C-alpha cells in the first residue's frame, strides 16, 4: 500500500488531504467514535452530564470521554484461502459489521443513563436482522421489481440492468438525502466527519490534536458511503450476463449475488485507495467523495477530541503504520 509513499498532506482548494493510506478505519456512533487498527479496536464516547438522564436525540453530550479498547484477531490471518481476492472483501465486511454492532451497543449503553435497562442481545439481533432485510429489499429487490414492470418494453438484458441500476442509484441518493435531513442524526454525521478528519491527520503524520485534525477534509476515499456507490456500479457488471429471467429468478439472483458484488466492490475501493494520489484515481473517486457531503458534517473541537481519544487507544497498543501487507488485508474499506 501507500506506506512507502509521500506521507505529507496535500494542499487542495479546500481542506488538507492525506497523501497515503494506512490500515486504520472507524465508524461514528452515538456521541462517539469507534476506531480500528490491525490488532485492536476502541470506542470513545462522551457521556452525558451528571444526572444520568436520557438525552434528546440531537442533544450534545458534555461529560467526560470514556474509552474502551478490545483485541482484534481477524479470521483472515488464520486461513489463507480467505485472503483470496473478492473472498477477503466479503469476510472483511462481515467482520466490520460485527465490530460496528458491538461499538453501537457500547455507545447506546453509555448514553442511556445509569438507571436504564440494558438492551438485550435478542433485541440487538432482531434490530440488525430487520435493518439488513430492509436494506436488501430497498436497494436490491425494489429496483429489480420496479424494472420488471417495464421489462417487455426494453430491448435487451443490458438495457434492463442499466435501467435497474438507474432506479437503484436514484433510490440510494434519495435515501441519503432524506437521512441527511434528519435532525436527530446531525450529531452522528458530525462525529462521522470527526472520524475522517482524525484518520487523515494520522495518515499525514501530523500530531493528533483537535486543531491539526480540524484542518483536514471531512471526506475520506475509503468511506462506506463511497463504497455503497461502487456497489451500485459493480452490480451492472455482475448482473448483466444473467439476462431477464422470470421475476422469481431475478429476485433470487439479486440476493445470492450480493456477496459477489460486495467482494468485487471491495477490490475496487482497495485499488483506488492505493492510487489515491494519482489524478485519474481522484477523478474516479470524486462521485463517492461528493456523496459524503450528505453523510458527514463539520465537527467541533470537542468531537475531534473524542475521535482522537479512540485512535490513541489503538495506537497505545499497536503501530498501524508499521503493519505488514498481510496484516493490512481487510482494512481498506472501513473508514
């Protein structure tokens, strides 16, 4: 990867951009940030002020920063075949989902107040299952279902898939726009921006301070928002050869094909991340980067302090910049 490249931040028309990729990723959570390295992940959360009451969704937590860190042993290290191209992407995404859910649990517990009942494991499993089912239905089954209504008026399978993807991308963009308008999620989007700025500051080799991190862009090439857009585009290549069979085969192919599409998209974003300093790569990444304007907001210094606390907890255990190529497998997506 770019560890051997120029680490200095690059001047752009706007905020600074880091000049290299390092195996560090993260996720915004409720009033906090999760950061992940090669062998450690940590969650930093700013807790409510004294009183232990439940906060309003858009209310700022003003208490102390609490940090928890955990060891990370990826299954990718134990089985060589899981590190094959495409396969490694599916496994890495699964591991990222598992860690992300655990981070959300920790953050939710920190904000619930001292007297609140903890959320049960069954509730979390049900919530995640419902969310995944709705995502598959909204972004995969609904587009193919709507396109099937006009299937007889389309000249061939390629046009069918192109129309399906146009519908899918339209639904995706509308979804992001609607979510970005939700007042309750504004602070989560600010922590998302804090996560990106902090990672970029570390990748640039600058001291991790809120003031330094604030200088960087809130957009990052490895963001999951960019990844989702790449998934939409890669799906055209995967599904076009299948033609236009009966509707039940169309639905089944979209569900069964999700891992393949995700694995290929992983390889694409990994490849673009390695070449992020090149002009052609930046041009290809531009649409995904622009989408992050919907899912990130400019954070305050206090939020950057939380993101830095999470990353420093990881750096206290390991040095991601010194990790070997094998250790870096699976880290390119989570940012």
